[in-house]
C-alpha cells in the first residue's frame, strides 16, 4: 500500500529515481536477510566446489546489482541537487511507505 507524493515534485527529478530507490531498499533488505541464511549454507557447501561456486556467484551478482542501484540513486539525487531543488517529505515517505498523516478534526477537542 504505497501512496504517491501529494506535494508537487521538482521538474529536475528523474522519473526512474523512485523505482530505483524502492528496488534498492527492497534488495538491501533481502541481501541482509539472506546473508543470515547464506553464511551457514556456504559452510555446508565447502565440500561441493560447484555448489559453493554457484552460491558465491549468486551472492556476488546480488551485490553487484545492489551496487549499481546505489550508483543510480547517487546519479539521480545528484541531478536533483545540481538543479538546486529539494525533494519534499512526501517523496521520501512514499519510498519507505510511511502512511500519510491523519487529518485531525478540531471539534471541541474530541478525537
């Protein structure tokens, strides 16, 4: 359940930046989580060199893709900063899925 930013976004913001940032966030979580499973798996696979090489290759490819997403984020955010723009809070909240603030009613102090 993601929401799109309600505040107008700067014109310098690349359209591809938000999907790259969401993918980076998701892959980072998976990478850290899978690290706890891959560590014992690598110890168990030391006797099977082909399986060990396959597991290490999978870890390296995921790390490479995570690094490329990081470079993409740096380029996109640098583009926004170079233009002198600022990303609104709603944009960042949509990346990390913070729900929009609830509207409060001012009816005699009742909530």
